[in-house]
């Protein structure tokens, strides 16, 4: 996320590494159903990155019964949807697609639904946002060496959210800025940007804030911050789970894109693992590049189920996806049809990410462990996407003239 892994997670991994090499193990050729056929590349509109789903145009998608939704995939998505329902019915949908009350029937039916696939077919209809052209990356829950106390092997502080970090809702000051906020601190009676990554690494928080734990490796902690949550393997063999608590408000910069643009990465170094190897082989230059990502994430210890996404519920491997809430209602199911077989199928938008912005931009969650790390680190899928909304949503949107019957290619 990003997690909260998001913005959360809040903070998608692949957004850091950009286009990366596919996993090394063979991948079964994807079954691409092509429920939505985007316009040819020469005439396809650019994927929207501003506005909302409704303001950028929505068209009806295919019937869910026509999608190749597997029993296993439907069951995973239903379990994730159930956990989202309480928060889903309380949230304001920034995308403009739904209203809180729209979800009541589906959430009630989800409680005892015996047939997961039948549940989605009966309760939902699909919409395509903008051109429907999707791009999906991956994130996971990393495990790194850590300690609750500072010692000779653990010297890198892991900070909680500072008490002087203030978030300002700009919508309180101007209707034109509704939905926008900034973070900073008060210094000498003025509101200024919060300390950036380089300043924090140089000791800006020393004596101001007690770390919740200490890491052994800066590069590993950097990528854990990109993920938004993770596990600390403690010296006694136990595990301390930490999750996103806040972010300093500085813009996120993906270092993978920087390194590629400067010709620093060879053909076999495009994955997260390749980037980490380069950073370690070039410590001074590597630190300077990491400092170009001024975004800094603060953590809290997690004691319950997790990791926790932007909805405040535990995210689920191969079921949770991070999305931009301006284009996808948080808690809504999403159908992905990509050129990467692992990511095809039904997901639930339970998270956000600092770099997950725009229509049909997603970050898929793969859990913890070596397989999750490998798949997430190499995930870069392109294809189409559909958002599932409660039945009746389209009729209401059409009645308010916010849904177009014209495909993007015809506009």
C-alpha cells in the first residue's frame, strides 16, 4: 500500500521500480477475455489523471456473467469485499459513481452468500472509466532485519508519526480545492513543508522523536517505506509488524525511473532486486538517488490482522488492489484483464498509494514471503479494467446525464 500501504498507501512498489523485468519462473500464458476493447493506440485518449471517474466519462461494460471469473478468484474477492463493507457504507465516494446507500443490498447479501461467483453476477454491473486502458504494478509485505532497541547491528531509526506533522484540508478554505490537502509544520508562526528524506536522515528528528524500532539496512528500509508496511525480524527470532502511520507530505519520486533515465541500470537490472543491488554496489551515489525521493513514511506497530490498507481493514494477498479513490470507490470490486496471467481476475480496491494516480491505475497486493517479493517486484501488466458497481447505479447515473453511451474511440 499503499497502504495505508498505501496511500497510501499510500506508496506502491512498482511505482518506484517502474517497468520491470518479468519473474524468472515460467508464467502460464494469460487468458485474456477482452471484455472491453480499447481504441487503437493512435486514437486512444490519454488515461485520465485528473478529475473523477464521472467527470472523465463512464460507459456500461459487459455483463459479469460473461467474464471468466473463477470460483477461487470469486471466493477471495468476496472475502475481501465482506471486510470492506462496514467502511464502504460510511465513506463518501470521491469518484462520483456511487452513494453510500447503493452498497447496502450487496453488503447484506455478502454476509451469507453461498456461491461467490453467483453473488457478483447477481449484485453488480460493470462500468468502464475513461478509455479503460489499465496499468497494474505490484506490492508486497517485506520482512527486514530490525530491533526494538538500538544496538551495533541496528542503527537506522524507524520513526512514528511526529506530533508536529499537520495535515491541512484545503477544501475548508476554498471550494475549488475540495478533496485536496497538504502536510507540513509550523515554524516561527509560518506553515512550512515538513522535513524531507535527506533532512530526516541528517538528524532533523534527533531528540524530537523516539523511534519505535531500528533497522539494520537502509536500502531494505527504503523499500519497506515504498511498500508502506512490513515485518521486522527481531534478534530473538520473533516478528514485529509495522504499518503506515503517516507521510511527510513531500512528493513521491520513483527512483527506478530516475536510474533508467540516467543509464544506470543494465538490461538485467530493471527489477526491484536489480535496483537494490545497484544501490548497494554504489553506496554514495545510491544514497544521493534515494534522497531525491523526498517522501518519507512514518510507522506504527501493528498488533492485529494486517497489514492494514487505506480503508482501515487488513488487506488480502491476491485479492486487494490499491487504486485512486477519485476513479474507483474504495471497497468496490475491480476486474483486471491484463497481459500478466497472475494479475488477471477480480480484485477489491481496499488501498491507495502515493504514486497510484489516475483512471485504471492499480497496484496489486501479493502478501509476504519470497514468492510475493518476486511477483510484486516484477509486476508490470497492461490491458483493460472494469469497475463493479451495485446494480441500478448505471440507471441512476444515466438519468443524471453523467454516463455516456458513446465509446471513448468515438468521442
